């Protein structure tokens, strides 16, 4: 697949098949993403994968905690607010997605149900968690972000799909109960990984992008 096609083909999958992802495939994806750049080649990211019953147990426990309204304690602060233009884009995403699913503005029960599916990783058979050293600056987070994006593109290239989810990192203690993540590594994000359920209406959803003139400034060309 051409790079531009791979970029265009990546999307946030919100309904996965139960078909498992084998260990060799995940190793190959990580090996490809390892070519991501980092500050002075420090490669601050570490990767923790869960499959099979381990992944199911993490998903089930996350759903339980979220359902019970248990306060989350993510190891990186979640956004509390956005600028007006960012908030507009965020709102348009939610409005379009719920419209596709036929969930009305006042249907709090259906909206809550959809939110819980985030914690269930939309049924993904594999979960990938990315950590960075606790004593590092935002540049390590930037480096890890480039790794995450490369990993997702590598997945597309191999016929898999992903969904990058902050929700999977909201209850880090649960993740640590199932994966040997050391205390000096902070859980940045989780990635749902697997094969798309192409029959699911929600997987037809795509977000829009701003026109170049809205984001690009050139001087001296």
C-alpha cells in the first residue's frame, strides 16, 4: 500500500471481530514502529501487549469500574477544556457519530452505553499499552506519540485496525494488575488492536479534516 493510501485508510475502529491477533504479528508491528524518531534516539517508549483472556479480563474490569462510577486516576492529566475552535471540532465529532448511531441528544442511557464501549475497547482482542519514563518531559510524550502513530499505520498496512484510547489508561492500577509494568513507567495510552467488523455501521464513520488554509502558514516561498 502506498504511504498516502495508508494514511487515508487509518481510522478509529469502534467494532472489532473476535478474531485474535497472533504474537508474531504484534512483534512485526512494533518492529516497524521502532523506526519512529525520538529525541537523540532515546526511544523512551515501552510497549505492553495483552491478548486472549488477559485482554478480556482488563476490558471487563475497566467496564466494571466505569459502570460503578469509580473515580479514575490516569497517570497523565486528561484535557479539561479546549479552545473554542477545538471544542467546535470535538462537538461536531460527537454529534455526527451519535447521528449515525441514531442516538438522540437527550438519550443519556444510550450515550452512557456507548461510552462504556470505549472501556471495553470496542471488543478488541488485543490491547497495546504504551508507557514513558516517569521522570521525563513532554518531549518523551511527543516521541511516544510518533511511535503510536507509526504502530497504527503499520497495522493498517497489514490489514488490521486500531483505536487509540485514553479511556484505556484511566484506571492504570487495573492494567498493572495484569501486565508487569514497572512503577517508573507511566501509562500514556492504550491501543485497541484487531480486525474490523465491517458489518458494523459505526465502522463507516470517518472524521473530517480542516482545509490547508485553516492550518498552514507559509512565509518566504
